C-alpha cells in the first residue's frame, strides 16, 4: 500500500515536470494540463516551475529587474467597479487630483533618483480631458525625452488614445480583469463590458503603444475555467506587459467581505505566464508586496522582472486606496531606492533604471 502511494507520487511528480518542460518548449499546454499546474500541491514541482520560469527570464533579461516610477495622479473615477476602493460610490475616501505642476515635481524627483519610466496612473477622471492629459504628456516628454511615459487611465475613444500617443505616450496599461464575459459582469456594473475593454486593448495595440493587460488573482467568482480563459486571451493578444496581483478586499466596497487572492496561486500564474510569453514584461506588483513582506521577491523568483515603486506625493499615496493595507513606504517608495536595490541584491538581482522597453 505504502509502496503504491509512493509510486503514485513519483509518477505524478514526473508528469508535472514533463508538463513544465513542454510548456517551456512550446509555450502552450492543453486546458487540462494548465489546470494541473494551477492545482498541484507538490512543493518540489512548484519549485521546479518557478525555477524554470526564472531561467527563461534570465536568458532574455539577465539579472536585471526594471524599475518604473509610479505617479498616481487622480483618485476620482467615473466607474463603479465592485472591487475597487476608488469606485465612484465610495464616499468614504478623500478625493484628490494632481496638477501639472505636482506631476512635473514628481517626475523631477524621480528623474534625479534615476527613474527613466514614469507611469501615470489614475481613476477614469474626465477632469483630465484629452487636451489636458495630452499637455501633461507633452511636457514630460519635452523635459525628459530619454524617458518613457506609460499611461494607465482606463477606457477612452480611439481618437483620444491616438492623441496621447501623438503627444509622446509610449505605453498603456489596461488590465482586462477577466476574459470571461459572465465573470466580467460579476465584477463590474452593467455599463462596463468585456467587449469594450477588449476593443480598447486592440485599439491601443493598433495605435502603436506597448500594451499591458492583466487581471486580479482570486477575484470573487474566479474559477480555474475563467483563469484558463485569461491565459488563452493573453496568449492570443501577446501584450508587451502583463500585470497580475492578488485581489485584496477594500472595506468600503461591495466586495469588503470577500476572501483575498492567495500568494501561491499568484506565483504559479506568474511562472506560467513567463513560460507562455517568455519575453513579456511582468511586474511583481504592489498588491503582491502587500500580502506578504517578501511578496515582491518571491514574484521575481517565480519569473517577474519589473517593480513599480511609488513616486506620488505622500498625501496622494494615502488616498489612492484601491485595496486595504496597501504598502507605500519602505522599498515601495521610490525615495527608498537603496532599500529596493538591497532587496533585489539579496536574491541575486540588480535594479535596472534604464527605460526597459519590451523585447517583443
Ligand atoms: N485588489 C487588488 N487589485 C485591485 N485593483 C483594483 N482594485 C483592486 C483590489 N481590491 C487592480 C485592478 C486595476 C488595477 C489598477 O488595480 O486590476 O486594473
């Protein structure tokens, strides 16, 4: 009996390793095989999965972890996503907007700290019209022509995306959140649709942006099947960047009492995505750093290669509460570059301040 059990375990281990090998070689697996990787409990197999992902990443990017300076420029939002702390109907948070001057100050500080990518992230705030945000992007690019500007500002008309691109924006982050239309409907009010989200991503790609998609891990209603749909969607879209992090409940949202996404599932997905899209830029996100003191490091050791420390003014950081217990000091703060550098060095990596364009 005992012998059979051991035999079975060895066989399963062998199978999982074969799957990892095949994923590494062919960058794809069947749905059933992907599900097996998502649920396996064998610690050694998981270690092997992370190591394989890490090796592939090293083969393209070496020991460099790219740093981006994040500027959270508004927490006003016209949307009402059930998971998000800055949703329109959250009347408990204090709202803020950064002026052109505030944003330039953040960038000046960031530039001196060595950052060469600025990510302007905000709620969908119509105060920043096409022209207003365009002016901010133009100013940033005029002042810092050797820096990349990334926008993370939600859904707008194709013509607006084009306008900001013409102003000099290089990249655009827009997570698809889930590739299953029914699941999308569970996470968002009905005025928001997956169809529109996908059209925006297509549009951004056609316009010429380096594009980032992504999703939350463990969001309410997520299943193995919806995750497979996410992987298939990303496989097809071939985005330059993929942002994934655990869902973390925020107390003033309809999802306040929903369980948090797990570290282990997030790490598996990072590793699988690295093996599926070997050259993709994959951040170890703030959310991952927020659920475990070494979350970012573990993310990197599972295949991530980007970190996005915060450059926002202190007051803004406190008010940009997408979820509870968000970290914004220590290594998460751009001002503490040394701290982050040390953390990377401890795991054998170096923080890289170059623009870090996608290799795809
Ligand atoms: N937990 C984790 N991530 C969240 N986001 C929004 N709310 C939460 C939350 N409660 C993510 C979304 C969004 C990105 C900017 O932040 O995926 O696209």
